[in-house]
C-alpha cells in the first residue's frame, strides 16, 4: 500500500500521513462481522484493568480464519479490505462450496488468485500447510503454537518468519525480532510475508486520531503524586528519584522482565536482540 502525506494546511497536518485503503469496501458479509463492544479497559465492577483506553469510534470485528481449517477446498481472492482492528489488510475468499472467509492478506496476493489449505499443497503465497511440508528458507506467517489452535504469531503488518531448519520434530523459526524459536512440525503456517509493511511509518499528526482509535493520554510518572506512582512527588522538576525506573505497580520498567522459570523458555533457542 502507498503511504500518503497530507497537505501542510495546519500544524497538525504538517507531518501527518496515512495509508491508502485497498479499495472500495462493499461491507463484510453479515456472518463474518460482529459489533465490537466498548469496554474501555474496565473489568468486573467497572474497575480499570487496562489503563489508557476509552472513547473509540464504533467498530465491527471481522471474523478472521486463523485456523485455515477448510482443507482441500480451493478458494478465490474476491477483494481486499481495510480492517480497523489490525494494521494489516484482510482478503475475502470465496470458496468453491459457496463459503466465504477472511484471511490475513500477504504481500503479492492479487484479486483472482487461488488459495488452498491442506497437508500436501503447493508452497505458494496464501496457501496454508504444516511446517513439516514447508521448504527450508521459506517465509511464513500466521503460525500456530499449538497444532489445531490457529495462528498465534506472525500476524502483524510486514511480519515474515523464516524457516531455518527442522530437527527432532520441531522447526526452527526466525522471528522479525531476531529471536529463534522451536515450533512443532505439525503446526500449520501460511506461506508469504504479510503486506502493508508501511504501517510502521504512519504519523498520526494530532491527538484526535489517537482518541478515535480508543487510546487515551498517558501521564508521566514524575508528574504524579507519590501515592499514584513510584516516580511521583518532589519539589519542582524532579527526576525518578531511584536507581531504576519503576512501573506504576512497583515493578522494574527496564531490563529483563521475563519470568526466569517460564515453561516456554525451552523452546527459545536465541533471544531477540542478541
């Protein structure tokens, strides 16, 4: 997709940009969308469980086929659509048996292309198959952690995981972060890199666009009182006041935050950033 800069009419527009939507959206099929309820980060009793949420525009949630469990039934790409719930576009697939489903749109997929999901299908963009049948060096996305559960990672704009090797029932996948992780060879993945990679270059330009997305302002801890944040208090412009920055809840805000004995650590061969 093309990144477009706004005309410099006002100070808020001077650096703002947007992505051109993939085309006319004729409306999602009724069975593929549900109204997304506003919860504003509140849980039981109306208490704030996730800060900085609230006030977003009304949205419909598009039901995405992350499982790709319609096996050996060929589908045709009917259209590409904008999805307000994610930074990657979605593709509407019309299957031979009359069924319609949404999938994440990989780069290079075009209207009219055929896609297929199965155990022994061609390794081409948009097809889904188990990692055991994927050639080493292939770029994949929408990868399952648990076979049959549906894709859980490699789902954001521009994401592409590289199949580096296969060993002892596991595939070694290199993440965009540089992390190398072991995933079962029975887990399914979709071929190709996801499109819309320019999403990371969008500049919102003004606070209102952020509020329409449901994201409320965040306040610096040093600007609060000591009862609201560990960084709070002090006279005038004071600093953090301690050796390491802390979160609002008193935990370290920098450094390693992963649990030492987390059971999934055995599947990570190389940490990101190393």
